[in-house]
C-alpha cells in the first residue's frame, strides 16, 4: 500500500482522517486508560447515545483505550461483545496479542469516521491514522501498545506504540467542530496524582484548542470519585477485567446525564 502521508504542525497524518479533514457539527474524542478506559468511554458514549447525542455518526478520534470505543461505536459493536473476550495479562511480549483480540471484535473492517492516535517508534512523532484507510483492528493495536506492557504494532511498514505517550486524548489534533465532546478516563481523581497531572495537562490542551477554535464548544467528561475508587490505586489495576462492568454501568448513567444537560443547553446536534 502506498503511503498517503502529510504533516500538520506537530502531527503526522496517515491518510485523510475525518476528524481533521473538515468542520463537523459534532466530533468525539475518546482518551486512554486500559480496560478501565474502554469500559468508561464505552459507557459514557452509550449513555450519550441513549440521551439522543449522535455519537455513532460523528467523526471520532481515539487514543489507546479510546480507539477501541471509537471503532466499536462506528461498527455497531456493543460492550457486551467486549465483555465476551478476555484481556491479555500484562506485561506480555507476545506479538500480535492486541491485533488478534481486535480482530475478534472488528474483523478486517475499516470505517472512515474513525481516527486514532499512535506514536511512530522510529521518528517518535505522533501520527493520526485514518480508519478509512487501515483495518481498525490494526489501528487499535497500534494505539494501545503501552511501552513495557504490550508489544509495538506494525502498520504500513512502521512500528507504533500507544498514542497516550504523547497525549491522553490528542484533542489538540482535532479540527474545529461546532461541538466537541472529550471523554477522558484518566483525567480527574483516577489514580490520585496520575489523574490529577493528566487532568491539568488536558485542561491546558483544551485551553489552547479553544483559543484556536473560538467558535467551537467543548464538553469534557471525566470520572467521578466513585469510578476512581473502582479503578484502584495501582496503574496495572486499569487492566483488570473484573472491575470493568461496574465502571461501564456508572459511566452509562453519567453519559445519560451529560446528554440530557446538553439538550437543555441546546448544544446537542439535531
């Protein structure tokens, strides 16, 4: 496959990802956070959809765990489908472990509304990969390859690691939209100082993004203290399948509340 590669500021684009290609009424941004992050972003997204927010038809940028949710929403894969498979034990060096799991869920399908963030091993630059160009199973494997825990994944001749090594959400790479909803599992009280630091960095990214796109409205959704307690205090607890269903249920309720609030404020796209 020939490269379709370009640069935009501090981001390399592989293909023409929808979330950076044009102005949209709504864009979704899903951040990372292991199995906890998948449960959280999927729960919030499903709750938003139940409240009438058209998350499944909006372009979505996913980072690490968020890349799984962005792909699932676009393809109609449910959280029950996720719950039917077991996450790999970490750390592991087994090549293809993430791609194999992803293919159980997504097959070889691609989708033009999905973009993911990953870091190229050779250049150490962040790439936004086009889900209309590559199989989503490959994209989520690349975006979720946490260094030291999971092996890098190769796409189009390049090795990639977790996009969260650059930014927990990569919201700074998104183009202007009337409304951007950022779902950030690791911002706030999750993992104590780790979440606090991630939240501060994200707020700085969001301020800079709003300065560049003053016509846009941003909604940030992050876990509350109850969900943070479920995440535990050790980073490896983020990969515990046993905690995920409770996280997903709480996140769903939060997504419904946020969607209803957006409707009241008339920020929800028609």
